[in-house]
């Protein structure tokens, strides 16, 4: 008898900091970043099946293809000889694609983690992270989620204590920006040091408040300069009362952190009137990625 289906949340992430340090010989960039999972999420339904077929139905037709990272994650477990059984996946997308929120990467990590659990594959966290790295730079982080320091091109993940609980407004300017295009637009003059990332890591390790003034993203000025829609959305958030607005990943999505729900709600309601696509969500602690929600 096959095991019962489960629902699994696949949380989005934001980059509290993103320091691009240098270009590597393999064409990728060396990063230091503090990543954080947030409560905006995709939802997967995972049904183990007899036989070895893996399928994935997605509620966004454009994302239903062999390239879908959730599907590729399940197939990677099979081609690596870890998984003999099959799975019928259903994926409800809520995280905007190509937004800098890691949606596809989180879906992949959730599938790896959930199939490991359902089929008792006994893969360690390190093995899951190594498999994830083959699917995309952000996937290893999502195996554990929570708050983590990311280094290398994304494959070195150092778990940090969960940061203080924060409310977040996530706002999406009305454009899509490809990660590769943003990294291509970088020049050596844009590279920075890891000082902000180190300061935020130290604050989180000490259990203190997140130093909002040290949140930074090397890619943000590059994107803001080229895509005026991002600057416009940022200005609307600031005009509505957000004191700190940063870009997540390679953008174009922006986030604003709050310690007070009423402050966050005021800003959220104000930008809603300006027809900005936005979500009011919050930070999510580690160990909840890929955990069955029911
Ligand atoms: O690894 P992933 O497919 O998510 O990366 C997408 C693109 O982003 C890469 O092809 C590369 O151009 C760029 N990238 C980079 N340095 C990183 C991560 C991504 O240059 N550390």
C-alpha cells in the first residue's frame, strides 16, 4: 500500500543582506548573504505512487514543464539511485516567479526533504544540500530554511539562530528581471565587502535585534538604476511610512521589515491604494521547510 499524500509548504526567502564579493572563474559570483525564510509560500501536495513515474501539475500553466524545479528535484533523486518509487506532485504557486524570492528553489528543496521523509530514504541534511546545489544556487539554503549565512555561490550554508520575529511587507514592482541579467550587469566597481553581512550575523548570533541600518544588497543600486519601476515602488513604500526598504536577491521584489503589526498594516493599506502588488507576512524559523503542515 502506498503512503498517504501530504501537504508541504515551500516558504519564500528574503536576503537580509546580499554582499557580492567577486566574480569567480566559473562565471558565478562569490557571495556572503544572510537569508531568511518568510511565511509567503507555495504549497505542494505530494502523493507517493506505485511505479516510478513522477508528475507535477502546476496551477500556473507557464510553469508546467520538464524544467520545473519541483519535478527535477524528484527526478534527481531517482537518477542518483536514491528513489525507486514514484510521486504525483501538485504545486500551487503563490510566490511570484523571477522575483528574487527563491520560489522555484524552495519548491525543489521541499520535494527533496518531503520525499526523503515519506520514503525513509535516510539522506542526511548535507546530502540533501549537495543534491540541491545541483538544481540551483539557492536550493541548499531551503533544506533547513530559517536564518542562515550563505557563502560561496550559495552552496555553503551556516545555520544561525532564528532572527527576532519580524513582520514584513513584500512588494513586487510590475516587471520581471532575470537573475543572470542582473549579475551580468555588475562591474568590478560594484563589488563590495562583507561588512554588512558580518554585522548582521554578529547581531543575530548574539540574540539581539536585527540592525536594520546594516541591511544591504550589492545588486540593489544596479537594478534600481536600470529599472525605474523598482525605484518607484521603493519610493511609494517610503512615502507610505516604511523606514527601511531593501531589495531581495536579484530583485525586483522589495521588502520592508517592521516590529509593529499596526505600523506594517498602515503601510500595507496605503500602498494597496496605489495598486502595488504586495503581501503582509512574517519571518519563519528553521526546521519548518518541507515539514508536513497537516
Ligand atoms: O544557480 P542559479 O541557476 O540559481 O543562478 C542563476 C544565474 O545567476 C546564474 O546563471 C548566474 O548567471 C547567476 N549567479 C551568479 N552567482 C551566483 C548565483 C547566481 O552569477 N552566486
